[in-house]
């Protein structure tokens, strides 16, 4: 059985910045990710590399920004009141920190460029924008999707959508 449209796939990954070789994040300290193939639940470059794989496969793929979080845009800096940030209690925003800001479309990740007492200058590019991303993947399990998963456009279960 090979991964194809409407396969439900469970996988572990390690995500590395392919240019600096720094590890960004990994699923290995928790549950594997569960996703529904063919519904844009994961970045397109990784989804393309998943096609035709099988349970037990281990592989690496380097995904350019165009097929991940997009290119950095220079005009995406904005000054916002500190109170619009979703910060843990007693956290002071600092330059370089990744924060979430409340927007009309819900919380969005952003990077603090400059922090003042009442306002912060944010870079609203996704923190991974402009990066070449290396995914080291292991396919843990796969199955056919249930009808309600196809209807919802996402996988149900641990590591996927739970509702
Ligand atoms: Zn659902």
C-alpha cells in the first residue's frame, strides 16, 4: 500500500534549516503527526515527497520556500500595541522573539524586531518564510481515510484533528 490521495499517514519528522543546519523542531518528543494526503494539510513540498511512500520508509527532502512557507516580504513590518500580543503572563517582548499576534484572521506568528514599552515593531513574515527546510521523515503507519475524514478534509485521531 503506497501513499496516495486520501491516505491517512502517521509520520515522525525532524525539521532543520537547510542553510544553517540548525534543527528547528521535531515531532520525536511527542506523538507522530497524522495527516490526510492530498488535502494540503502539510506544506506542499513535503506532501509531494510523501506520494508513493510506504510504511517504514525513511527519507530526507529539502523543500524551497516556494513550496513551504513562502518567500520573505520586506513590507510586512508593522507597529502594534503590546496588548495585541498573545503573551504568557509576565513575558516581556524582546527583539528576535517569536510571538503570536491577534488579527482578524485569528492568531498569527510574528517576530519581534524592536520592543518598546507600549508598542512593538513586528515582522509579520512567517518565522520559516524564506528558509530552505530539510525534513527527515519516517513513515510510522498509514491507512485508507474514513468517509468523514475525506468530507472534513483532515485526519481524525491522535496527532491529527480531534473533535
Ligand atoms: Zn473532522
